[in-house]
C-alpha cells in the first residue's frame, strides 16, 4: 500500500499520462484522404458554364434567402445589390447520394464572409424540383471532401478550416435524414518535430481528435 500522499500523486500522474496519450493518439476509425479534397471546378453562379438557366435562377434565389438577414452587415442596400452578391456565390455540382442527383457545394463569393485564413461561409444545397434547400451551413475552406462512407443514403462530408499554414481543423458531417450534422472533429497537422529539434513539413498530416469537442 502506498501512503495517502503518494497514492494521490500516483493517481494524478496516471490521469495526466492518460490524458496526454489520448490527446496525442491517432484518430481511430477516421480516414481522411486529403488528396481527394474538392479544390477544383468551382465557378460563380453568374458565370459558371455548367449551369442551366433554370439552375442559375434557383441557386440565386436560395442564396438571396441565406444572405438577406446579413444585408446591413454586408452593406447591401437594395434588392438588386443582394441579387448581385448572391450571383457571385461560388458553386460546384456534386452527387451526394450516388444516384445521379444534382447537389451543390457553395461558398460566399465576397470578402465579408471569409476570414484572413481563407475560411468562408459555406453551404450544401439539395435540389427539390425547381428549388434548392440548405442541408448544411458552416464555415470552411474550399477543402470539401466527400467521404466513401455513407449515412442514411448520403456520403459523409469533411469540411476543413485553416488554423495556420500547417494546421487544419476537420469536421466530419453525417446526414441525419434531412440535414447534415457535425458528429466529430479532428486536427490535421503537417508539421513534425525532427530529431534535431527543428520542425519540418510532413508529406502526410498527423490526424488527432480535437480537444474539448464532442
């Protein structure tokens, strides 16, 4: 038996070690191929050649509805200015259900909605007839990743936010039957500490669970 003071010290030390190891351990069960991040093929609603006239009108309408409550903050004074800003939204067509549907990833196309690190207000839009509904609204860089895993008939998504040039926070989203919900958070770190005590860029990121979330 350890004396009470030594027992308290030992218990505290074990808790510290367990917490440290948990924080440093790789993310079990989570796989993210950053090479598959969706960085290309974006275009504004107004100028994208891949949109039909009907899609263009419907996408502008849904973006107007999303931006209308921020008109004062964005210094938008008229409905025509609102439509112009909505038309500058960047979009990319995707098929999230794997059934040939036409969904869209969208990001605000003005400086107001983006941070200096390039994290911008983002949406996922789902087609319903001649209209689109918002099934995800978040903040992300242009690194949308469509995961191979499927939940309730839709591919899981990973959206990234840059914390620095070498660190990115990843949020995993799963479809709940009506919208995408965030279910987990991970840090992707490309910086490694060498044996010489210097930091270097790694070819592949080290993935660890975010601290204090979920």
